[in-house]
């Protein structure tokens, strides 16, 4: 989108510390070094922020890949079950048709003559049914119906067998993609923990200040660009319900791959919020960006989804007044954040045909849920 926002100066850490000190205990990370060493300079801390931001972004990309594979694997499992049932039904129908053909053949044998097409119907080789159609054309009445049932049954079973094999192959591929993505997430987060474990409390607080400064600057520039409407628009009825759901999740932990009810990742929160409003949307932020209706930021209304980064790797739900609710990153919690806390790619609307409410009063934000940084608080 042409109105995409890029963070000036320092790139903001995608996720610094919902208390890195808390993460130290919770994740079993060694305590910050006790031996006094020279503190890092501002330039060094800035470079460290960039590195941590990149690692968290890579972890989020892998999380979205994990979510996509998990969702597709679930759909594939349903497809496999449906194919298995269809195959079972077709085999039963084919067995019944062959039983009828056998009964007719036995009766004709008793009468002293068996028609050639009955021999074909009783053959174990389906190709015989298709290669000698001139004989089958001599069948009539009930016998002709049996011939047709046998022929179509064999075709259906062959087709279903191919579809079942394709479904199995797809499931194996998706399962591997899911395992690979899981490994990549864990690898990136382990690298983050290693870096964080080497920081002093002073350095953590300095990183927090750099993060806050960058976010505040980005938010001020974004709001000053007049890309948002000067007057907050009202949500749709479904959007209002999605927002209410998101508010009810404030404070719940981010867990990658989670979609509620006790924890969420970014797209797990937005997809569940809209599902609660009766609107089914894709599971991942990439698919939400790809399949939902794009809208200009000037028409953004509460309930719409804000998509971040060039690859659409993060998503939040807009609540008005330049704020979003998001599940930020591992170690963080669902919280209210500035809309420009990450580089904005654009916005999408899950219910583009729904009108806005005539009147709307935004829910009050709990003080504990609002923070100048969207990724955590070093003092928590």
C-alpha cells in the first residue's frame, strides 16, 4: 500500500521484555552477568535492538508458517476422512452390484445359458468392462442398470483412490513443513534468550528507553501524516463484537501457535475475535492480508485489521484513536499498543459489506493494558 509507514531512525525491537528479568526466571535463562563489565554504548545498544528485532521477526515469520501448515493439515485431515467414507460407500455399492450380477448369472446357468456380458460383470479386471463395450450394449433392463453401476463404481473407486493418495502425500508434506517451522521458531527464540541472558539490568532499561523513543517518534510521525481519518469512524456490529472479544483477552500471554482461549499468537487473536463475531477469516496474517478486502488507512474503522511488515507477518485489531489490540510476541501479553508500533503494510476489513453503527462508545481501556511500548515492560 502506498501509505505504508516505515520507522525512522532506530528500528524498534519487535519484542523486548515483558520483563526480561521475568523471562530469566520463567525460561530458565541464566541471570545477567554479576561481574562488573563496561556498559554498552548507545550505538552498541542500538545495534543490539536491531539484532533482537530481526530475530523476533524471523520467529514470527516461522510462527505464521507453522500456523498455516497446522491449519492446512487440519483441513487435509477432514478431506481424508471424507474420502475414506466415500471409498467405503462405493465399495459397498460395487459389492452389491456384483452380488446382483452373480445372482442373475447363476439363474441363467440353471437355465442353460450365461450371457457374455455377465461374465464381464463378474470379472475381477475392471478393464474388461471398458474394453468390450459392444458386448455390454446387448444388456437390457435391470441387467443394463447393473452393468452401468459396475462401470461407474469402478471409475469412482479409481478416482477416489487417486484422491486419497494425493491427500496422504499432501498431509505428509504439511506435517514436515510444520515440524520445520517449529524448529525454526525454537531456534530463533533460543538465540534471543542467549543475547538477553548477557545483559545487565542497566542495559535492559537502556534498551527499553530506546524502544520507547523509537515507537513514540514513529507514532507521532504517523499521526502527523494525516493518514488516519480526523474523526474516528464507528465499527460494524460484528466489528464491535470482535473488539469486545479482544478487550476480554487483555493480559493473556502470547504463545506462538496458540489460538485461545488461554493464550494467543497475533493472528490467533484476530481470527478468534472475528470468529466470536460470527465471521470466519483465514488463520494467519499472511492469508488475512491476501484474502480479506483491503481498505485505505483513511477509512480505518474499529474492528478492522492492521497488517504489519512487507511479508504481512504480524496483525493487530484496530480499536480507534490510533490504537490497536495485539498479541505481540513470546514473553509478552495481549495489550493495547500504538498503531505505528511496527511498520504498517496496510489494513483489511473482514466484513466490507456491513455498514457502521449509528452510535459507538469505545470501551474504556484498563490502565494496566495501555503501555507506550507494544512489546512489554522491562519493569514488569
